[in-house]
């Protein structure tokens, strides 16, 4: 499988065997043997090839991933909302079983103490990307179109939304139906797992 993949990605990159060998530091004959299956490349060469082709090692070697990596997209307030940062600051691993239905996931690092004692500053939450949630679920909510916060979401019959902290020392944030539409208040995803950091 790896031999076919090396040949496929080399051709996709419009490289000759000699050019690829020069890039990763081996001779043309080595690349030829990797592609015919006569020789298996050592791990350091596999890593270089995967990096060059822009694929992970499991994809290049044809092994199924035992886990799925999702990006930690920055810090999200668990107190006063802060700007949602889209920079990837880390990765978390989740089981491939939970993404079989096609759902997308991302992770966010909490900042603040408004979700204490259940969630603490620095903890990471795993979030299922979705635009709606059931009343009372914990979600990542976008406020003003650019600020994100982690809160328990209470949806009133009239369309008003309350973002409820778990920490009783923090006040809930109340938004009228008009504010929900005009600010706007939007759901980025539902928190499905907490990964506490020590």
C-alpha cells in the first residue's frame, strides 16, 4: 500500500524519482525500490514524505487511524466573552466512531471561572459543530458575531436567550429576542466532552 501511495503522491506533485530522492535525502534507486515494494522506507523517510506530500503518516502508509485529531482553535471565555481566536494552538484526539455520521468537531480552551466548579480555566472542551441545541445544553455561543463564550443556554418561549454560568458568583447574560437577531447570538456548537487539565 505504501509503495502505491508514494508513487501516487510523487506523480501528483509532478516530481521524478530522482527529484523526490534529492528532496528527502536518498538516491533515485531507493525511491524506485520504495515504489515497487522491494524496500520499505525507514520511519524518518516516511515522515519526510508525508510532510512533503501534505498527508499524515497513516494516510501514506495505508493504515487506518486509531484516533482522529481535531484542532484546538484557541481560547474561549468562560466568563466575560472574548474574541474567538481561530489560530490552532494544539490538537486533541477523539475516537473515529463519533465522526462516522459526518459530524464535525473542534476543541476550545476555556478561559475564566464562570463555569466552575465543573469546568476550570485552561480546560479543553470538545465541541460538536451545530447551529442549534436543546434547551439547557452547554454550548459555545457567538455574541456580536465575533465574541465566543461557553455557557449553559436557556431558550425562552418568546425567543429570548439566557447564557447561564455554572458559577453562582457570575451573573447570567440575558438577550431579548430583538438582541438575539440584531447582535446576533448564534450557536457555534454543543459541548460534548470536557478534558480537564491539571
